[in-house]
C-alpha cells in the first residue's frame, strides 16, 4: 500500500530574530505555530512551561502540580490556561491571552488580532492587539530569582481606541493542586480532598490528603493564585470553584461569571470538595484612550505554611514586579555569559546562549517537566546526569565538583548503578517500581566526565578520594533480588563487620570497567543487556551485544591506564589500595583468562560476583600502579584489535563501517539486508572517538555515513537507516515510524557526538558539516518551529522536537568550546588547539570568552591571512598584551596553569593568539 504523502509543515511564517546581544528574540504571530513552549524555572523549584496563548503547566514535582499537567497535545487541546479576561462594559469579554470562544485564529467576531512574542533571559512576553476593540495586552511571565516557588505574570492592558472604556479584569487560572498521577487515577475523588479558601489577595488550595504512589498521606502542600493591581490593591472578589465560574453549559473559554459580569465571593470564604480556580476579579476601572492599567498575578506553591500575604506584598506592585524582572534578567544573563562567542554571525552567538543554558535547565527541570517528555515522572537518568556535568564544568564549575564526587555514591559494587536520582547532589533513591534493568552504557560515562574534570582542574587527588557504594534490592547486576532488603535499610553498601564500605573514586571507575570487560555475549562483544545509550534498543537482553559501547569502554580503559601513569608522575603514587574482591578481575596479575573465550570471560565475571554476597569483606589489597595500568592496557588493546578485525564490515557496494550491534537472535545487525542496507550512527561514533577506527577506517566511515545516513531534508545524519521491520529482537525503537526519534531521526545527541569524534580525528570539515547543519535547521523556523536552542531531534518533517531538555545541549557546548575553539585542559594546564575553518573567522578574528582555572579569559584567535584549518599554527600568544611562554603540541600549544592562576580572578583577561 502506498503511503499517503502528508503535507510538509511549511507555511508562510516569519522567523524569530535576535534583537540584541543578550539573547533576546522576537517572533511575530507565535500562536500560528503549534507546539511552541518556553521554560520558566528558578532554583527554589518552580517549573513552568508557557505557550503563546499562556497554556502549559506550573509545578514543583510530579506530585505537586499547581495547574493541570500538560503533555504536548494538551497545549492546544485543553481550555485550562493562565487566562486573563477584560470585560469591557457595553462590549463584552475579551481574553487578553487569546483564549475565548470569539477569538479564533482567523478573523473572528472580535475582528483581527495581531500577536507577537519576545523571549528573553528568562522571561516570556506576549503582546496582543485588537484594533477593532481598541485593546492591547502585554503579558510578561517569569520566575523570580528568589527562594519562592512562584511564577509571576504581569499584565498590562492599554486602551488603544479613541473612547474611554470601562473594564472589569479577571484572572482565571485553574488550581489543580495535586499529583500528576491523579489525571486518571481518582481525578474526581481527589477534588473532594480540596480545601479551598479565599484570602485577602487570592485563592488558596490545600488538599487534606494526597493520593499517589506514596499511598494516602496527609498533604502539606498549598497552592495559590494571588493578584494585585499596580499599586498593590487586592482583587475585589473571587471565583474559587470552577463549576461556579463557568456556569452550567459554559467553559473556561466562555465562562458565565465573566460573560454575565457576575460578582465573585469575598475574601474569607471557604468552599471544600470541588475543582478549584484561581479566579480573581479586579475592581472595575475607567481606561481613557492611551491609558494603561497593570496587574500582577502570582502562581505559587508552598511546601510549608503558605505565606500568602507576605508573597503578595513582596511581588504585588508595579515597582516590585519590575525590580524582580530586572533581577531575573541579570541572573540568567550572567549564567548565559559563562561562555560567549563572537564569531561575526550574531545569530549564532546568541543562539549559543540558549544552548549554554540548556544543561542548566536540565539540572533544574530534570527530564520530565516540560510538555515533551519520555519518562514523565521526574528525575533524570544516570547517563544524563554525567553528561550534563560535561558542560556544567564549563558554566557552573563551582557547584559541579561536589556533584561529580557525590555521584560516585550511585555506583554499585557489581559495576551497575542506581537509576533513580534524587534532587540533592548524590541522592539516589531505591527503585520502588522494582524494575530490574541494566543499561550497559551507564558505566562508561563517569570516566568521560571525570577525565574532563581532571584535565580542566589538574585535581588528580580527586581519584583518591573515598566514597561509598550504592546498594538496594537489586543484586548481581540486577539479575537477582534481595527480598530481605527494604528501603529503610539505607542505600549504602556495608562490610561484613557492619561498617559502611568506602573505596576510592578510582576504585569505583575500575569496578565499572573491569566488570564490563568480562560481561560479553557469544560474539565476545559486551552484552547489550536492557539497552545502551539508545534507550529504545531494549529488546535484546539475552543475546544482544553492543559493539558501539564496547568501543567506548575500550577507549576509557586505555585512557585510564595512561592516566595512572600521570598519577604516578605527578603525585608520586606508586601503589593504591583496592578492595580484595577486585583481584579476580585483574586477571593479568594472577590467574589469566583466555580473552578469546567468551564463556571463560563470563565465568570470571560470575566468580567476581560470587566473591561477596550483599556485604563486602572490607579487606583491601595493594596494587602497584604499573601493574594496574598494564592490566587495563592489555585489556583495552585486546578490545581494539578485536573490534577492528571483527566488527569492521564491508557491504556489496564496497562501503565500509563498524557494525554496532548484535540482536537477540545472535545476528549481526549492520550491513546488507534484504530490506536494504542497515547502518547505525552510534556504531561509528565511539570507534572514531577512541581511535579504534584507524585513519583509513575513519575515512571509510565518513563516506558510508554520507551515503547511507545523511538526509538533506533534516540537514543532518540519521541515527540509522530504515530497517523496514518492527525488529522485536532488538528494540522498541523499530516500532516507531521511520524518521522519528530513536528510529532514524536526526537525533541531535548522537549527531553532536559524531561531530565531536570527527573533530577529534581532525576531520574538521566533516565535523563542521554536522554542527552547522544542526544550527541551520534549528534556526530555519518555518520548518523547525522551535525557539532558539538545540532540540532532541528533528522529525521526518524536519520539525524540532523535545526542545530545551536534551543532552545534546551539553555536548554541543562542549564540542564548540573544546574542539571548534579548541580550549581545553591538559591535567590543569591550558591547552589551545583551534579547529576553526577559514569561514569561521570574521575579518580574521574569532573570539570566545570563557572560564579557565576560575579566571575569565577573552580569547581571540587572529588569523589575518584567513587561512583554513591545517594551514595555520599558533605563532604567538599574549596575555593582556604581554607575550607568554607556551609549549607546542601536535595541534596547538599548552600554557602552564600558573600563568593563568596568577591573574586577578575578578577581571576579564585578554588572551590573543596569533595563527599563521
Ligand atoms: C534521550 C535521553 C538519553 C538517551 C537518548 C537516546 O536523549 O535523555 O538519556 O540516551 O534519549 O535514547 P536526550 O533527550 O538527552 O537528547
């Protein structure tokens, strides 16, 4: 059956455009693009999404939603929004946010409206004008940088007509006030728990109980919608109950209370057991032509006793809200300033500000609390936690070192790890859902991040810090359960003697890699288990293998063995203590294992897992650093050879690349197939990055990727070719329509890692093609329909999906700083290895402002001849105008850390690097 060609989503819309150097952008008619949303968040814990028509929810956690939870389709399907009504006496109601039955997208009974939005750091502003009515509304939403879980909304209403108007404004924000679980689970019954009362400034709801996965617990959270006018005057009356507000047969887009201009109830009224509404009716007022009235609406969540009056007094006036907005802009501007680019393409420079903030957003929101989400219950995954730190080390280094250290407490002694991550650094929660899953890639990320940290800081002692291990009911790499264990027992691993066991950070890393080395399937490649980075490769737990991630582990082990040499050279550490049990895995130091024999390897892993049961001995042994390094090197080199020989494949057309996977039927996945050529991008990325691929193999990979994965429509590389099969012996992803998400979309995270790998291999043109494709596609608003930033993926139609919360933000910033601009660390020293193309210099200059060793550097590369990459080398370096010494590396220069740390930590320093 021929598939019907659906329309392309290209209609005539204007692009957004940056209007300054502070990341502020404007977009006309934003309501004509669906699925747009903007994040608002603060450190206190408020999390919101806001759309051009003020849809999107406000919440503080999975169990604390102030407004009804909205997944992406709800943004246009639901009538619940932050509505603000202007009842014009003599003319009737008008919604200042565009949500009324008479304001339809095309010219409606109310006449034509024009709408524009401005997005800034970090606020969302909508201007809506109706010339026929002679009304204009400017609505600004933001989360103040304070210790309050509150989203503020400032509404300015202007009479743009020629006659005076009499208006009665009404804010109407539904108060859902409970767990997202209750959308289907006891939706009505949980409204019976609502205790709703009106206070001087608004409506508050504090349910008696909370029904959710935690059981029936006494509720302590209060939800409120408060408001004032510009002078801090409270609303006149209130509508605390939805059904009273909408009236029989009405709805939130045509509520009887507004349409019929009905008075609300007074402050001090209590109505329990109904769906609640933050309905605030302000005083009726005269608006002369050209005159503006201003209102402040506060949407708040309190974990403790609500301080409604204090909150209303803090934010509820024209001056207060303006002051908070200025403070909010200053805060987020500073965050986005952490790394600044000056490339001559101002749109790129400003776009990168939003990318820089994306990992910060993910630190605050986790993965779940914007309208596009996978797992919707909060938290972040283990791998995301580690990868986000890659860029947070560049942007928020003060907070991150501790986080990095604490995260090691999530490693289990069997090499697996905790998967439910709490809100506090190093807080891991026992898996109450009891899902025994092991993602085989998880053990590989901590080393990448740790290595990056060590290079930036030179803090090799970090590896020798002691940290505990994680333990819960899942034992033996989640293959068994300890039924005796309960969460009250805590999540620390104990010794047989009852002490909490601690080992060095290095030991944790060793456990993660050594267990994995022996954990192979029938092709002697590491087992895929329940999935790798690609969460959707989750149906090959028995026989599946991931050559893709075997390559990453191999590279890590080689890199760790080299770093052990540095540990010895720099700190004079010749031997370290490790847990006695690990001896089994250091087979080259004792009874060796035949690496060619997968069964022998698995047997050795089992032997290790049998050396302890629930608790460890607490005994340690001493290992010489040389021996440890040699063991890792031997293992890594064996893996390199094996991957190069066994997994590098050639198809009939003569293309060559690395096979990334074996399926649950034990078959190699990639290569020619009766349904067409099968290739994955993931299979190529880590073989390139870690130099498993030889130079010749690397060239072949790039050709094959261009041939089979490049898709001009998305301006990028697909995650895989079309397998034309719901491949149930590999993963659920193959059930997705081709070209979407983990089945063949342009998946930014892996694409950016591909670019990173290409840059590392000196394939700068090819790497640039990947990155610039993503940038071009993102800013092509007509097709991508996203605000500035990198989306998780581009769909078959080229639309950007899952905006703001994606690991690709971290990798893009990392790659742009460390590879394109080549600013990196070398065990604490500053390494400069620029890989800029001629076209990336503006008038012979390319500038990046970033931090290194707690100093702010304004680094400009001078390339007067506008030479291309490969044709220039560093000839001179000056710091604040004075020449500095450097040492040459293969691709750049190293400047000693002391030269940087001698600089004043308060000032910005000019680092000028001449390329000739
Ligand atoms: C998401 C997940 C990430 C996973 C990826 C592929 O990517 O967050 O952990 O590896 O899907 O399944 P992201 O949204 O971070 O781009």
